């Protein structure tokens, strides 16, 4: 009997740039021509049925014009399509087109597109490079930054996936002007979440400038894009693989993700997170971590952003309580919540631990009261 040690110690640099600006397609092409992905010249442009006509077609045609080989891979828009079947269909289509390891994926769209395309990139050919070209406020605030990629299943949300960092992220704020108002409003939920967990100053800025943001005024939107990136960077830099600190980014998501699923995605992600934030801040008040005034300020800001602050009547509350147990923070069958501390901070329950067990009865009480 013998043992052979396979020593594979290595240092990996997963650093990347986030470009924030307006009309960034020219910059994307310039970067490719100047070695962003080395000598690769074959690009799979993955997008959804809405973004295709708005932006993906333009990027695809620019790639062809510059002499690159490219193909468009389009799936039906919506969170319901972020599943294993869609991933499989795109992979099969890429295989049929002759894509192998000598390619790069460009994800053009919102959070569903960047989540799905990043997951495909992590497994296709055992890993190919990818670029995120984010076209929604929600993607700019959350999904396109940080490297978390996944698909949903009927039993759980975002539990099938991997950490996979892009080569670069482009946050093209000009694309926000073509978003329906409901999508702009939805994207504000993750932005408010970032303020609640990391910056009272940012929270106050959002409160003072909400009308400008909802009207997509350039200076205000650039500012929140930068602040969102700073918050995520400070967390992801310290905990890329969500072993501790990164759980703070799940503030409001325990209830929010459950509501999103139980609503059968009638609620947009941000709308569901907003309701989850209300549940969380009420729980934080009950546990003594925020004052009544701070609780009301958070709820009032969500309302000011025109986000929902109560659970719709069509949501089955008991089904919602059961759905909480599919949250990825559950440990040993116990619900765990991230809890904010005042406005601009979160509770660290012990060194490196940012979520705490909450009895089902307590969670049920909060939910039934909403």
C-alpha cells in the first residue's frame, strides 16, 4: 500500500476591471483588439429575447465587422428561463457551431443572462473566458459583479452553480434608458440593500436623490453604479467564495428569494428582495439591532423607490415559510438570517460569522404580520 501526493499549489489572479460609462460598445471592441482575451477571435454572444434587438445584435455585428468569428445564442427572457434546460440548449447550440476551448463568451443583458452565461463559461470545455456587458441597473448593482453564477431549479434558487470571475465587466448606463420603469425600480432594491449593509452616507444619498435616479439622470446613476461596485468589491475582495463575510450580501434575500419563487416569478427579483428587506429590518428591530426610527427609514426609502413593502395577498404564507428552508444559508436544518445593525452595518455574531439561526416561529410571526 502506498500514497502518492499530487502537489498542485498555485496562486491564481482573478482580478478584473469594471468599466462604468455611457455607450461602451466601442470600448469593448477596442479592448478585444488590444488583447483583453489574448489572441482569441471566436465569440459566443449570449443574450435574451429582449436584449437581442436592443444591444446584442449591435455587438454581434461589430464583432463581425472587425473580422472576428461570432454567433448569437438567444433564449427567452425571464427568470424562469435561468435553468438547466436553457444552459443545456445553449451548450448544445455552441457545440453544433463548432465552439471548443478556443472561444470567449460575451454575456449581454441583465442578471439572468450574466448568471447563466457565466455558469456556461465555467463548465464549457472545462472553462472558457467570459465578459459581462450589463444592460440593467440590477445587473450593475449585483449579478454582473462578484463571480457568482448559477441556475434555478424547482426546489431551490441559485444552488446549482459556481464561482467564476469574468475577464471584464462593462456597466453601460446608457442602456438603462431603454429599461421599463418597473425594471429601474426593481434594480433599486439591491442598491438600497448595499447602503443598508455598508454605508449610511450612501443611504442618505439615495434618500435625497431617488427621483433623479428613477429618471435615470446621468450623474446620479454614475454615482450609484460606482458605489455599488465599491460595496461589492470590499466584500468580495475579502471573501470571494462566500465562506463568511460575503453572506452579508444576502441581506433581505432569505425571505426575498423565497417570495420570488413562490410567486412563480410574477415578482421581479428586486421587488421580492424589497419585501425581504422589510421582513429583515422588522426582524432586526425585534432582536434589538435597529431602532424603530431606523426600521421606518428603511421601509420608507423602499417605498420612496416605489418598491413593494408588503407580501401580496396571492402569496401562500405557509408555503412561503416552508420555502425559506431552500435558502443556501440554512445549516443543519435551521434557518439563518443576515441582520443589519443600524443603517450602514451588519451584525457580526462571532468572528467571521454574519448570519444567525432564527426559530421558524419567529420568522413565521414576521411573515404573517406582513
